[in-house]
């Protein structure tokens, strides 16, 4: 049992939060009292400013913007000097703390980070309504996915739209059907094919990947699998080619050449080299005597 420093009641230890700085490892006030304190603080002007600044830092990181160009204290001084903030706070207080009338900060340009030249004091309702208006009028396309209308015959692009909703308004085709078509869940919608419009960066990346794959195929050595780790292409060698591998090993045997060096020279796997030498009756120092080739062993021990 422990006595709360605020309500002065004896409560179970589970009713107190953890705090490693104190001797017993628990906070002096119980969770209920701390919750009431927090709620009361957030209904003050300082509490609102603290919430706003924390939210700005969090959303800036999420949007990959730089941090606000001002500190918390600078924001506090600026908001306290604005008469509109005190007016909105009084209206919010008189409304019984209705969330829609709570003072907020809006960026005049949604594509620019938080700075004094780009912010204004407003309410939560007006902030949300402005966002919806900008989205509807194509001033803010960050939450949209552009779509392209394609021909059924040759997949050529007929028209581009900033979103499926805009395509619905202009063509009369349901936005849900367009979205399902873009996700390849429907073959077509309204007599056309649809796909999400690719950005210039995505197109450049696809071309780069395609060129890289062509180079790898031309080299005939490595291809990219489902993982990021390259894997060897299975190689089938003729008897004459296998004999070249054997001759090279015997010629350099005295120099203690390694299997991996032979594999790198002839662009085959280490196990392939071992199998070739085993079939030729060549004993490899430091290697176990194989009774079967690696390929045969894999067939018998295929358990994944």
C-alpha cells in the first residue's frame, strides 16, 4: 500500500506509475490523480500550446519536413501576443470545451514546414474544413493517388486524373470500381483499363531496375531473386568443360588452390566444383570423401 500525495488515500501499488528516480520506483501521485491533473492542464492556455508544439514536431517528422523553425517558448510568446488566440480560447471555454472550437494552428501552405510566416491561429473545425476544401479543389494532393485511364486495345494513356473521385466526377464511372481496377481486382471499369499514375521517380526507378536485370542476364552470372541477396544461375557444363576444371585444379594443386577460387574463375558454385572433382576421382585435401554428389544429397535431404 502507498499513500497518494494528492488525494491522500492509501492505494495498491498497482495504482501508481513507475518512476526509477524515486527510492521505491513509483510516482508519488496515483494514476487517477495524475490523469485529472493532465486533463486540467490541457484545458489551460499553456497546455494547449504544449499540445500544439508536440503535435507539430510529431507531424513534421512523419511528413519528413524539418522541425518547426521556432522553439516552444517562442511559439508561446507569439500565440500569447495574438488577440485572436485569447478570443478563441474564451469561446472554447464557454462552449464547455467542445473539441471543434479548440484553438489550433494551421499552415497557410500545406507543402511548407512550420514557420511563423506560414502559420495562423484557427479552430479545429476550420482547420479540417480548409483541408477538405483544398483537397476538393486540387490545392492539396498529398492524400490523393493520381489515376490514369488506359485504352482497352493498346494500354495507351487516354487521360490522367488527380484522384479516383475526380475521375468519377468527370467520367461518371464509380470511384470504387476505378480503385478496384487499379488494385488489379477488376480487369476494367466503364470500358477502360485503369492504373495508378506513376511518378517520374517511379518510372526512372523501373527503367534502372530493368537495365540492371538486362546487364546481369547478359553477363550470365548473377540474377536477383525474391530477396536482396544475389544467387547463382544453375550452370550445366559439358564433359569437355568439366575436364578443363579438373585440369586447372590438378595444375595448381601444389599451390594449395581453393575450391572457391576455381568457382570464381569459372563462374560456378563451390559445390559444383566439388561434384566435378568427385566424379573425376580427384581427392580434395581437407574435404570428406563423398559417396554421392551434392545434387543427389540435396534430393535425399530436401526438407524445407
